[in-house]
């Protein structure tokens, strides 16, 4: 949503200011200049990146058109799920989690929380570390190190996408100059034409520089920044899980461990203590 709104504002202000200053839109219609710039940028992007980055970039950009995956309701559900897990382990022992973590797709516990259950990466993350609990892992320092490495790996994969898009943004002004130079070369081949024709050709050549700078700073650069911000916000979901599991491993009661997890959240999506308390009290009894 914000991607569309921001892009509309950029286009409206740039073209609106140009028109109000007496400019003519027909001069800006230079499809061959756009083909040179966009084609070279896409080609360079494909050349310089691995397949996972290429596919991940498309997913990241289309994801910006959707609302954020983890809102306040998602976190309230996550905290409720963690409470249920910790309560089950506390009352029936860690081995009671084994059936759920070994076959999460059929887990009656996880299915109570549809937002979490529909997030494959989150389910795998939780099950991996709950499995270690069922296997007898009790050193929370070692668990924290392992979790940090896991989260950092995911962060690096996402950062590679951000870097790739930002590199494209950084290269667009130079590619705009390439298009402008080619336009000047074309103009020099028509040097005998009357001034009106030469003026049109020179104006078309300069559009290349304009398009390169506009695409870089008006569109591609902001998209890279938006992908980075979205990734950092989504990483908080896994940091919340980490905080809860580590607190439980240190011997805290389920409600206290969930409070540790709640405190790790950004304030704009953090449920209040009383909202979490009300949510966990409304949970069905553990079978």
C-alpha cells in the first residue's frame, strides 16, 4: 500500500511540477531511452546475483504490496502459542512436546493458532528448538548462541536481497548517462538538421539522464530501503520466540517467560500485559 502511495506521490510531484513550469510530456516519451536504462539495469542485476537472490527479490517486492505479516494480532497469537507450549511442558514434561514438534502439520496444539501455523519458517524455527528441549538440552547459553546463528543466517539472506536492489539503484544514474551519451551520438549524426530537429534530439538525449536519476532515487532506492525495514520488522518475530524459549529454559514460569518474549517486541505491535493475560486465560485447556 505505502509502495503504491509513495510512487504515485513521486510521479505526481515530478510530472506536475514539470507541467506547471510549461513543460511538454511528449518530450519525455522516449521508449528507447527507457529500454536502454531498464534493460541494462535488469541484465546487470541478473549477472551479479545468485538464483536465490533473484527469486527472493521478486517475493520481497511483491510483499511490499501487502500489509505487514506480523501485526499486533499476530504477536498476541504468538505469545498465546508460546504460553500453551510452556504450560504443556511444565505440567506434563518436555517429552509431551515430542509429538507436536516431530509432526507439526498434524499438531492439534499448533493448529489452534492459524497465523503461526500458516508460517512455515516460524513453525520450523520453533520446532527445531523445542526438539532440542525434548532431547534434554538444558544449557540456555548454548541454545542462545545457536538461535543467534540461525537468525543471523536468515538476516544475511535477506540482506543480500537488499544489497542487490540497492546496487541496482546506485547504477541507474550511470546507466542514464549511457543512454544520454548514445542520444548525443545519434544527435551528432543529424548535425545538418535544422535547430528545431536538433533541439528535439538533444532533449530526448537528456531524458536518459533524467530517467536514470529518477528511477534510482524516486523508486528503486526507496524500494531497497522498504525491503530492509520490512525484513528487520519481521526478524523481531523470531527474536520474540527466542526470548520466550530462553526464559523458559532458565526456569521461569510460563507466564513470566511469555512476558520476557512480549518485552522484546517493538512498541507499535506489542500487546499490553493485560491483553496477553486475557488471551491466555481464554485458551482451551491442554489435552
